[in-house]
């Protein structure tokens, strides 16, 4: 018998179904519980749990059933989860009927996470009945080969994760055609992706595109310019990417461009200077990048520039010193960089300057003293050939 005078205080709980049944017996309703990660539930004990009166989970918002491998049916009482927004689920073609069950009983779901279900071959049509769905995560569904032809019914869907999918080309093109309202698309770890489909240009509402760790991606389509709402582009560890299209400069809202470990990238297009809203540019570990375009000095909104371990860089353009809002500049590990720009003192907003392991650097420009008022830290660890410390900079700001 539940003791109604006792209140279970936790908002989040990870527990087996058997132990949760005992908790409910002791406390009755778990009014504070918002996030539940359940394991070892089967049809019998799951129904036993949710059929209890009074209903034990009136405020549950997130339910994780990824470790409930034997679950194949939901009781009608799960309708009482009126505040449930997020469901994480293990599903395969062997228990596909569970999906139909969910769509019938929980039609107001906003977030559906089916990630890691490598035995799921076909996304069932019933998913398209979830008219309030905002996020669909199919990451790691390596065998997924088809999606429904009526995905366009998911008019509220804004975020789609298709990471690490072996059939991403067919699945992706099907999704793009039907989901022009998407704002976020995650294709990271798609090792079979060699070229991004030109159909990507149809996603005119896209704000975030993640292509990180697409190890065999060789090119970005010219039509990327049509993604004029794009704010975030992640190309980290696209190790076969050699160039960027000139049209990348025609992304007027781009704020973050991550090119870390694009180890075959040799140059940047001159048009990069047209990215007026770019605040973060990461070029670290671009080992073959030998120079920066002069137009980089036109990036008036740039706040952080990371050039760490760009081993082929020997000089930096003087125009780099025209960046009025640059607060952090990292040149860590640029071992062949022989000099800093003479006018580096014009970087009046600079707060952090990282020069660790710049072993070819011998002197600082005199203008560096003009950074003294705003500079919080300059790190020169491993700069073995420096002749002197930077003039005019307080020693407590210098990390040796």
C-alpha cells in the first residue's frame, strides 16, 4: 500500500521496471518525476506499472525505453502521459508493430529518438501521423533503407538526425524532397557520403548543417549558396575535402564555420571575406593550408579564429589585423610560422593569443604593446627560439 504522506523528490530516474514497481508501491504517485530511463521492461510488468491507480507519472516529460528489448506493446493507460514530449525507443523490424501502437496512443509527441536501432530497415508509415513531431533522431540506424513517401505530413518537423547511416544517399534525398521546412540536419559520421546531393539546396529554411566526420566527402555543391538562412556549418574531419566552393561567401547569415582537421584543404576561397556575420572560424589541424586570403580581414564580426597546428602556414596576411572584434587567436603548433603581422597591435579587442609550440617564431612586432590594455593572456610555451618577451605586456599575462 502506498504511503501518500511520503513524496519521492527526484525529477530524473534511471531504474529497472521491477525496482520502479516497488517504488510506486511505496510512494504512490511520483509527482516530481519528469525524466525516466527504464530498463528490463516487458509487456507484462510495463502494463502493470502504467495501469496503476492513481496514475504514478502525471508529470513525466521524457521516457527512455532503449533498454527495454522485450517490449512489443503499450497499454492504453499510457495515454495518461499527457505531458510527455520525448520518447526514446528500441525498435526493429521484429517489433515494428510497437511503432503503430505508439503513434496511436501518443499522437502529441514532439521528439522521437530511434537512434542506434541498427536492425530497423524501414521507417513505418505511421510515424507520419505524429503531426506535432519536431525532432526525429535516426542516428546509427545503419540498415535503414527507406522512409515513407508521406513524410511531408510531418509539417512541424524541424530537426532530423541521420548520422552514421549506410544508405544515407537514398534516405536523405527522400527526406529532402518531402521536408523543406527542416531547420537542422545532422549527417555526421556518414562514411558512404562522397558528394552532398544538389537537392540540399531545396532546404531553404536550414539553419544548421552538420557534416562532421564524413571521412569520404570530397566536395560541397555550388548550390549551397541557396541555404541563405544557414547559421552553422560543421565540416570537421572531412579529411578528403580539398576545396570549398566560391559560393560559400554567399551565405549571409553564417555565424560558425568549423573546418577542423580538413587535412587536405589547401586554400580558402577569396569570397570567404563576404561572410559578414561569421563569428567563429575553426581551421585547426588543416595541415596543408599554406595561406589565408587577404579578404579574411573583411570578417568584421569574427570573434574567434583557430589556426592551431596549421603546419604549412609560414606567414599571416597583414589584413588579418583589420579584424575589429577578434577576441581569441590561436596559432598553437604552427611550427613553421616565422613571424606575426607587423600591425598585430591593431587587434584592439584581442583577449587571448595562443602561440604555444611556434618554434620558428623569433621576435614579436613592436606594435604588440598596443594590446596591453585588453589582452588577458598570451601563451608562448615551447616557443624555443624567441629572443625576448613581448614588449609592454604585463608578465603576469604571459604564460611561459
